[in-house]
């Protein structure tokens, strides 16, 4: 995909263009912002989260607007973005189960607001939507290709699927261009939820018990690798229709093995215990076929053992001054 407008000139230097990131305060949003800024983009962020100018600039943002995603708010930003990374929305299965109505609005509702703003004000822009491998549900083919039928088994996966359908609707009816990234198990520094975060906190408190069997297999992709995909993705020539691209590594690793890596990085000879009960709506295996992503010249580059070790180091540093892991 190619950015909608010509290259911009800032202080005499050519830059790729203007990127708008919704949910830029969140885990994926801030890493994407930093990567795009390093590649020369002008980056504007909008969403929830209190940031000082020093903080948002440290993450690559030229401007930050703390606000709810809505058409009027987006039109008032005074920009014409070449690309919009719509990272706002629910990011956990648990949150969608706990409050499905709220998470529907955050995910599906906010996507419609962005698409409508594009239809009205930015018809030449490109939307990059971070969806999830959860839309596949109980897949039958492994590794899972993008052609696998979509059959989500959780509210989280359902909301992501509905947001994808909106992208297709706006492309088919109004010509709004979109790329959908079906991201598998993304992790990295600043992730303060999900398995790695929970495991670090458990080991810190001395709790060695985990839900599930430990044999669940997931495809763990580092957030830096995800962010590296952005520039080659949006610099490719235009293509008709909504593109769907899996983002993973193509390699599966059992949850028990990930927890074991965390235990090794923490130290102390800890051994985790799993309940042995299969969790409802939790498919046994999620591994991505990443041939389409590789066709962009991209490949995952962060080894899992290194990424997990660095995550634990970040966690320990983030907890400094509170309580050390015993």
C-alpha cells in the first residue's frame, strides 16, 4: 500500500508523511509510534491516558490528544493523515467477557468512528487495523492461513471480526482503503497484562499456580517485530480490496514453556503448577502462517528466549522501589 499523498517537507527535509495513531498510549500504539518516528514520519496520537509532552515525545509522538475517538474529534485535529493506525479498543479476552457492552463500543464503535471520518474527510488515507488471530476460533488448518474461515469463540474475537467487517463494508461501499493485521500473541516491554505480566507478578508474590493445562500452544511475536512491519506494509503499491495479513512467527510454543522461561529469568528454581482444566473458549493451538507478511520483505527477528528475558528485566526494573521478587 502507498500513502495517500505525496511526501511532506518539514524543515527542508523530506518525510514519508503524517501518521495518526488512535490508542497511542497503549502497548502496541506506543511501539508503533516510536518506530514510525524513527522512520521519519510525523506522528499524531489520540486516545485515553495522561501524558506529559516529555513522555509522549519520548514515544515518538509530535502531538498527543487525550480524548475519546469520535468523528468530530478526529476532524478537529486539523490534519490529513496518510495512514491511520487504529490501535484503540479492547485488547484482552478477559475485559470483553467482564463488560462486553463497553468493550463492543471501544472496539467496534471506535472503528466505525474512524472509518466514517475517513469517508467524510480523508478519503485518500489508508487504515491499518490491528485485529487478532482470535477471529479464527477453533481453526482446522495449522499453521493458520488467512484463508481459514473466521469463527470466533469469544466476545473479544467476535468484536474484532465485526470491526473487520466494517472495514470491508467501507471499502466496498465508499472506497475506504484498509489493511487488517491479524496479530497473534504479541509481547514486549510495557505490556502490563496477559500471560507474561501475570506470570511475573505471580512469581513475585510466590504464587506458582496457573490456569489451563500448560499445553496450550501460542505463536509469540515481539512487539518490535510487529512495529517493523508497518513501514514496508504502507509503502507497497495499492491493491484492490481489504488486505488481511497474519502477524506472528510461524512457530508455536507451549504456555508451560513460556512460563518456564520466565521462571528461569527470574531465578530461584521456581516450578509452575497448572490446574489441568481446559478453559472455555480457549483453543488448544494458535500458530500463524506468515507467508503473506514475509512477502513484504519482513521476517520476525527477536528470538523468543531473548525477548522473554528482556521482558523480565523490564518488569523487574518497572517494579524497582516497590518490592523485589523474592
